[in-house]
C-alpha cells in the first residue's frame, strides 16, 4: 500500500465535507492583513512553520500587541531570533516542551508575573512524521504503540495541559488594552482528525491524536461555557501548508492547493479575530467553514 499524501487525505474527503458544512456569516474571505488592537498573545510551538508565522503576523499587524512565543529550543530558532531583534520590546521568548509539564507550568508562571493576563492562546505545535522514529501508517499492520503514544502526547495531551495551566490567565481586556469581548484559545488541529470526514483511512496515529485533541478541546469549551468564562475555545485546520510537516507528503498536491504559511495564517487570524462567544467549541477550516466532528 502506498503512503497517503497529505493532499490525498485532505482533498479526497472534500466532496463529502461540502454537504455538511455551514459558512460563517461573519467570516471575510478577503486575505488582507488582519489588524489587532493591543493585548497579550501566546503562541506555543513557535520555532518554525505555522507557529512562527503566527508570531510574525501578530507582531507586524498590531503595533501595541505583546507576543509570548514558546518552543523547545529557543536558541536554535533563527526565525524567532530574527523577530526578537526586530521587536525586542514586544516579543518574549520562553522555553516550553509539551512533553514536560513542569516547563508548561514555568511558562505560565512567568507570563503571570510579567503580564498578569493573556488574551489569545494559540497551540500551533504538532508532529506527523519524525525521521527514523515516526511514520504515518498506511495499514493497521504498521501501527505501533510507540507511535500512538508519541503522537497523542505531543498532539493532544501537551496542548490541553497548556490550556489547563494558562486558563487562569485567560481574560478579556487587561492592562495592554484590547477591546475584544472574549479571550480566544485556538488549537491547531487537522481535517484528518474528523471522524465524520474519514473516508480514506490511514495515518492512524496522527489522525486519532487530532481526534483526541478535538474531543478534549470541545470538552474544555463546554466547561468554559458552563462557568460563563468569556473564552472562545476553537479548533483550526490550516489547509495543506508548505512547512516541514507537509514536505514529505507534498508530491501529489494539486497546483494551487498547497498554501504558503503567510496565506494560511492570514486566514486563521481572520477567524480568530472574528471569534465570538458563540464560536466556542467549533472546528473551523482555514476558509471559515465548519468541519464535521
Ligand atoms: N502543514 C500542514 O499542511 C498542516 C495541515 C494540517 C494541520 N497542520 C497542523 O498545524 C500545526 C503546525 O504545523 P506545521 O506545519 O507548522 O509543522 P512544523 O513546521 O513541523 O512545526 C511543528 C512545530 O511543533 C513543534 N513541536 C514538536 N514537538 C514539540 C514538543 N514536544 N514541544 C513543543 N513543541 C513541539 C516544533 O518545534 P521544534 O522546532 O522544537 O521541533 C515546531 O515548532 C500542527 O498542529 C499540525 O498538525 C499542519
């Protein structure tokens, strides 16, 4: 059996998806840069790829906004170091490894001490393949406990622990003055995590780890709503994006279907910026369409 490509997984599911989606009234299809108005944002998984691009656009499009970028090895992210040189005052880089809960707690503590609150939390990290350690499965025969546990730990367990530890800081407004009426938690998921959209199979570990992330995020969103916390907790599918994660699987992506990081993040920030309380617990694709569970 051949290795499924990212585009196969995303695109073959598309026609079914179209029957069960709803277009959001508030979503603008324009790709103009989204303007933010102050506030404190945290991007977890910011060393490269989509996470790094989030940090860049949040800094460039918001002259008053502060950004905390977290990653495993801050000193080896040339992209973050470059942004730190440009936005020294407004960018704070913090070490965080999702597999080490104490590093999540330490980041939360330092954010509390430095800023006191958080208006936006983006969990952007994720793993699909790691040379010699993790390969997306093409058949049940290739499913291994180690792959399942690793992808669950990084793609589902870690992000939800980040939400847990940052929850007390998620507030509307705050000293750095954003006028948003909800704080936003955005967890980067993937369309392949949708059970209703799974007509292709394969990629057991990655797919099910994103399904777990979806369920955990949905569960958290119900609790936020019940406690009347002004937080919109959403899941985002970025499309097929040209990053290290998709590189080994880009072979069959049709022309025009492989997005740049810049385009995808512009779209995702537009969804985040327009997020309302009613969006709490929803799973959106890059174009603002809801994805079935
Ligand atoms: N690219 C796509 O086509 C696509 C499609 C659908 C969904 N997504 C999702 O979008 C998100 C971003 O993906 P991407 O394309 O930007 O991937 P990427 O370029 O491979 O970046 C992955 C990021 O995750 C971080 N990470 C991995 N393990 C970590 C850990 N234990 N602790 C903290 N950070 C860790 C990496 O940090 P290091 O530099 O330290 O390794 C890196 O910053 C992921 O959740 C992915 O599943 C991507």
